[in-house]
C-alpha cells in the first residue's frame, strides 16, 4: 500500500478565511478562558504586524487594534476535517480522518484510474487550493511515515520500504511524533535521530519509555499493521455559516451561499449523486426563515444550483437581519447526467432544457412551469392535463384532426362575417356522463384578415361561430 498524508496546518483558520470576502484583512482566532484569552492562529497579514499564536489578547490589541477576532471552535474544526475527508473520498476508497489536522489516503489502488502519483498530487493540490485550504502533502508505504514526512517537508514522496526506512532513520526525534513526549526526553539524553533510538536495547527502551514507543516505531517502519478508522460518506448534507455581521439584504448573502453550494456539490460528486430538494435556512436572532428549493430532477452542477437558489432568495422578504445561514439536504438521490451528442451543436450561451426549466421555476414560481400529458377525452378543454415532475410517463396522444396550440380559456363569439372554411367539420359529442355534455362541429376558418381560427358551431350548422383557438 502507498499512503498519502494531507497535513492541514491551519485548518480552523482556513475554514474561517474561506467564507470572508476579503481573507487578506488581519484576522486571528481566539481561544482560552475568559480571564486568559490567547491567540490560537493568525493569518499572514496579522502575522506581518507582529501577531503570533499563543500571544495574549491584550498584547495583540496593543500591536494591531483593528484586527478581526473570531472565537476558535474545536467542534467546527472537526466538522471541516470530516468535510475534507468526504472530498478525499472521491480520490481513494480508503480515507481516514483519525488523526487531528490531517487526512490519510491510500493511493496505490487509484493509480490505474487517476494516473501516476505526480498527476494525482497536482490534482489534490489544485482542488485544495480551490476549496481554500492550506496543506502539506507527503507519500510513504506506511500511514505514520507519511504523517511524519509531511511534517518535515512538503512534497516528500517515497514508494519503496527500503528507501522509506533509510529516510526515517535520519528523522530528528523531536519531529518523529513519538508518543507521550518521548521525543524531547530522547533528545535530552543525546539521541538525535530515529536510527539511534532503534539501536537501543528493546527491554531497556520498554522500561524507560513504555510499550507505546515501541508500538509507534513498529507501525512507523511497517513491521506491524496500523489499524485505522476509515471514513464512510454521510447520507445527508448539513452546513452552517455564521455571518460576521447582521445582514439585511440578500445580496450580501450571495458570497457565503456560493461557498455552501460549492461544498454541497463537492459532497454530491463524492457520492456520485445529486440533490432534488434542499432547504436554505436564514437564521435570525430568535427565529429563522426557510427557503425551500425543489427541482424536478436531481442536479449537481454548482452554477445551476446557485442560480436556482439565488432566484428563490431574491423573492424572500427579509423583515429582520440574518445572522447565520444553514444549508440542509436530507435526501441525496442518484444522479443521471443528461445525454448529449458527441458533436453538440448548441450555441455557447444557450442552456439545456432541464436547466432552463429550473431557472424559470426559480424566477416565476413552482407552479409557473409544468408538463402536459394527453388524455383520451376529445373535449379540447379536457384533452390535456397538467403533470409535475419527470416521473410521469407521457404516452402517445390520440389521433385527431389538426388542433391549435393556442386555446382560449373560454370560447368567444367570432365577430367576422367574411370567413372561409378551410377544413371541417370535426364532430364532437362527448361529456354526457359527467354533466358537461358537448355537441359541436369544429372547423378551421380563415378570417378576413388572413388568420387561421378554430371555431365551432351547433351540429349541422355553419354560422354563429364560437372561436376556441388560433393556429400559429
């Protein structure tokens, strides 16, 4: 096996910066008790001003009074690690988020599908940069070796056990992630690297440092298996963002919304699924507003889902400020992409019909766009029925004489005394069973202005025309 470790040195900070419109502004994560607040992490602009992790909050304000402060949330850091584990799952079937601040992927099985390691590495770095997370990557035959090498130097890669052991022997004991602070103790004893530690008698090392040190070395060098807890993708998506200030207009919500939709689509691509219904919850101080987004078919294109959600959001009247946003999708059905010809002749700016349909529904309302299904009733006003969703199967329409696409809501008298009969009649006698009996003779007429009309008269008569539709 070949293991890749993706080290996330500033996961909590990146999770905050990626949702800000200007991540370059000075910002610091703050933790600790109320009487002893310290900086947990700072971004580059804050570090350039002299701020650093571990600094007291009062000292930080003295150096940079206008620095933005965000409370450090360990639970949020764990949620983002699970999110990135879901992202990594599409590159490998064996992903572990067992150790804090890093991900482990087995990649040897992915070479046949994704290509050699340099190509996979470039792909991982590109996608992590697009997601907004800083990282260090290393590869080794054991998971612990990959974790140690990632902490030493970004980009280290070794694929043979012999080369890995030679490289590990030169690792300083302080950088070998030895358990229970053994690295510092060994350094004070004059043992500088792992080669010297391995040279110690086993019984003496066990008595001085305990069994965990020997187990760590055995798993590090691949002498024993390293059990890992593997990631399994969830059956739902739930993401929440707290806004930096109270928002009263929908335009300020579009930037975090785009991030949330992108995260949703990342999870959908991992599951090879789509989403057909989800809820965007706008949280207020003491209440919330739900914006429901429903589609007729499963979708996972970020731009499409963003535009649909934006259209629904524009129609919401915000009567109180928004302090947080939550995106919840409880059902993630399988996604079947639309089939296209090899040589697609659509214009570059045109939209496929499913995306155009969903955009119209988002702009005009759920009931504004629907499909029609033919029925066996010959009465024109009942010859079609409404169908919602793509699950309804449309059968073949009964064979009838030509009928217009533009049907009037109710027949009206045709005020034209110089009409010419083009075709007809089409005798219609129906509806006696439901109390709405219709006995009519339909004709295609040409008016004095050259229009094609569809009108009817009482059976056997040619006059007193009632207009029922127009032909294009």
